[in-house]
C-alpha cells in the first residue's frame, strides 16, 4: 500500500496537485469539466488547506464531498450518506492510497453516474466497511 | 415569504445521535455568536456524547475563531470533524447553506450597508 500526495498538509504545492488529482478523476468519471461545490476559503480569500473537504462537486441533485486525512499506518476509509439543503450527499473520508483511489472512482461512478438509489448505496457502503483496506 | 438570507446549522451526529443548533436570520452570525451556538449544541448532548466529541468541539471552535479573524465564511460550506476512534459515525458538522457565518461585527455592518 502506498500513500499518494503524502505531504499534502505540509506543502501547499502538493496540496494543489492533490486537488487537481481529484478534479481530473471526477472529470473523467463524469466525462465533463466539473466545478468544486463547497467553498474552501475564508472571506479574505485565504484557503483552509486542511483537506476538510479537499474536493467536492455537485451533479444534478447529488453531491460528493471528499475529506482527506494525513497518512497513518492504518489507512482511514469511511463513507456515509448525508444531505445539504435539498441535495443528497455522499461523503468519503479517507487517506489517499493506491488502494483507496480506485474505490473513490467506483463510489463516484455509482453515486453520480449510475445514480444508485440511497438504499443500494448504503448496502455498498456496508459491504465495503466489512472489507477493510489492506494496511 | 422569502427565507432569511443567512442560514445554516451546527450538528452533532452518529448512528444514534442527531442534535443540532440552526440559524436563519437577516444578519450573518458573528464568530462570537457562532461560538455561543456551539456551546448551546454541546449543552444539548449527554455527558457521554459530549465526551466523545471533546476534541471535535475544539476543532470546530478553532475553525469558527479562525473564520472570525479571516473575514468569515460564505456558503456553501460544510465541514465534518470526526472522532475516528468510534465506528458509529461520531462527528460534528458545520453547515453554512446560505449567506455568511462567523464574521466580525465590522463585517456585519459592512454587509448591512451594502444590502441597504
């Protein structure tokens, strides 16, 4: 297992590359140029740069929000369904690794492109929870 | 009737808990009001649930204070502070669904002048 963009919280350049990585992934999955949904800056324009969230997008009436954590020996992977206003939201809280990255793509595909009903999505989340990512 | 322009909520969540403190008002909440709302949310929780989110309340407090010093935050904003030690989704969320939040009193005055 290999962490990607390991020092994203320490180095602003790596953080920006990390954001672009998700942007490209979402562009590919949705076959269009996506825009971030949530603001990640204070009123004075300064960025949070804390990975919470590192990327998000809205597509029709659904949102995906990605929270990225700093690397550890037991990579975090948590997914839940939530709401924001009248939009349904899928939240992925993770450490980005070569193992978790394809999973993000898979969950985004299921939620935004295939538009799986919430119940089926919940089932997928539970299935994945039962199969923890390798350390 | 039109919805108030500044709306959002602070929410404590898990599989078994859902408590929130919401706002919907004409003036954006200042960061001091944000911290008061956070305290009120904390008061709504049982001692056990407060304890489970001790660090998450500190993180939310830091975020609101930083926002206050940095011009507030404008919607859409959502932040989740999770307690990863628990497997039941224990967390604290900040949602700003419309308008501004955690601004300074000077900025509230500016926003009111701009709107008028």
